[in-house]
């Protein structure tokens, strides 16, 4: 199994909508509430167009995760702040069919290298407290745990605590 990442395009909308729909139940406990429109091709076209505008503005790195030629997830660094901060926030998901096979670890490695190549000093990530698999992915990629954020994000209808991680370019 070969995993890689590439910049998303609006042409990915149909495949992204299909992948999200197929994985909706799998991701339900770790995702924010999403309207039904989010899981449609039109909904994903809007999401991707917005991410690409952010990319053009230098505030996001939205990538598809590709496994054996097929879209198998998304990995994005958002909220990129330049100037003295040079930091961004990492988020990702992988298709249930490739979960636990090193795909997320490979994708995180690739996107973090790209972020550092593009001048970021710091990449942060947060995981649900009980998401040990994502914590292992981050740790394998050199991220250090630095705190706990109480009621950090509204996930599956409730404010949930998150473990916070960061990786610095010079680590």
C-alpha cells in the first residue's frame, strides 16, 4: 500500500463527498456536527473552494491523502499565521478501509515536511483525550504533548477535552 498526499482541487468534490459519506458513521464520534449538505458533491465543492482560497492566501495547506491511486482521506494545515508566529493547525482523517495501516503517519510526515519547507516554525494538533491512535500518529512524527485543553471543540454535539501537541521545525 502506497500513501501520498497532493494539493486538493475542486475536481475532488465528488470523490471526497463519496468518501465522507462512506465514512460518516466511522467518524461520527470524533467529528463536529455536520449538515447533510456537507456530505454532497456540491457541499464538498464549496468546502474545497474555500480551502483553496485559504491556500492562495497562504493560510492553509489542504491536501488529499491518496492510497493506491484513490482518495482515502484529507490532511490540512489551517489557521496559518505568518509574521513572528509562523504556525498552523493540523487536522486529518483517513478512510476506515486504510485505518491502522500507517497511512495517517505517512501523510502527517509529508504535510509537516511541506509546512516546514514553506517556512512554518510550528505545527500544532489536538486529539480527543481517548483517541490514542491519533496520539500515536503524532508522536511517531515527532510531535510533543504540551497540554490539555478543556472543552476545546464541540464534537458529536458536546464540548470535548483535547490533548494538545506541537512540533517545531528545529526539533
